[in-house]
C-alpha cells in the first residue's frame, strides 16, 4: 500500500488535475494526459515513474505521455525513477516522459503523432523540468521485439515553437539518450544533460535553440558510439543553434558527420572517437551545429 504522501497516477488524465507541492505522485503504468486535458503542477512537485516491465503498457514500461492537444502548466517539476515500493532509485528502467505536438508528424519507438491544425496544438509551459534516471537501456539478451529496445529519458515528437514554453530542461543518467527531439523545433534558455547511457542530445530532423546555458557531460565510458550530439536527417536537416553570450560546457565525443560553425568553439578532431572539450562563453557570435543529409 502507498503511504498517504503518495498518490497513484494511472490510465488517462482528462479535465484538469492539480499536483501539489510536498506530495509524491507515482506513475505505475502508461499514463496519458489526453487532448484537452490540463496537468497543473505546483512549484517543486515530484512525479515518480516506476521501474520494471508493465505488460499492459503500449511501450511495456510505465511512462508519462502528454498527447497532442494536452496542456502542462508547471513551475519546477521533478521526475524521478522509483522502485515498486515507491522509493527513488538510481536506475533507469522505465518508459520516460514524452511530449506530443501538432507541429509535424513524427514516429519513434512504436509511438507516433500526426500533424494537425493549430486548434489541436499542445501547450507545455514550465520554469524547469528535471528528469532523473528516466528511460531504459537495451535488454541484456537480444530480442526481436522492438518494444524491448532502449528508450530515451526525455522525448519530444512533432512539437513546434508555439507549443513549447519550457525555460530549462535537465536530464540526468537517462537510460538511453538524454534528450531526443523528433521532427520538432523548440527553444530553451538552459539545457543540462549529465551522464546519459548513450548520446547526450539526439535530434531527428529537428531544431534545438539554446539561449543562455548549454551543459552536456558525456564523459567517455566503455559504451561504443556514444556522442555529445547525434543527428538523424530522415525528414530533413537537424540543427543546434547556440546564442551569442551563451555559456557552453560540453565534453565527450563530439559526434560524426556533423558540421560546426563557430569562431569561438574549436573544430572537432576528425577522428570519431576523439574526446572533445569546450567550456566558455560564446563571445564573438552564435554557434551552429548541423547535419543536412547525413547521420
């Protein structure tokens, strides 16, 4: 039984639901914030996503999914992994958090969204969303079942600039990529990605703009093909645009087949497995990291 300071979130969220600071809210299944529904989160509230297989879930794990047309209104929101006793744990074995928009059609990991008119647009607003140990790794044994593949901690699909008003995102120790954008375009004031299992920032035909602070720590480990940036271009180019005067602190393998335009940041070594390190303000001009037709 859950203690009184825990409340279970289960199934569909419709209408308006308030999450209060000082309580813990536990996602134990595939929880969907439906079109037209609003999740209001008081400043400092925490959502826990339970680890482990959930057979009834479309993605086989507990996950928090904001569907197209859903609304999030939050101050500082913290989302953490937990065990079956609702204790926060330092292990990523869950479905993560997802945001669906109406900007463009997108598909990833068995989930999809179709572009829709502005009347179906989502609205995501928060001062901060911080994610800890979200997503999950590849299974230890090989599986032909795609729902058992690894999943990113923080995912956006088809989200456009008019739908996204989140100032800061932090992603710590994700089970796969730290943050993943698929056919999306958003702007952040601050982004921090620390110690993802695989890539730090994964973009699929998407644009990510960062205004004030970009921190990505993908310190080299034994995991092969693990980069600061990983761009796919199936439906068009991918870009990271970093504003002038932004503080940049990135470390790890830069990423192959990428182009960098910046008078402040040194060009990455041509060797794909060479570690890259840059920590400074962009004093001279904005920086652009992009891939037009390769990944």
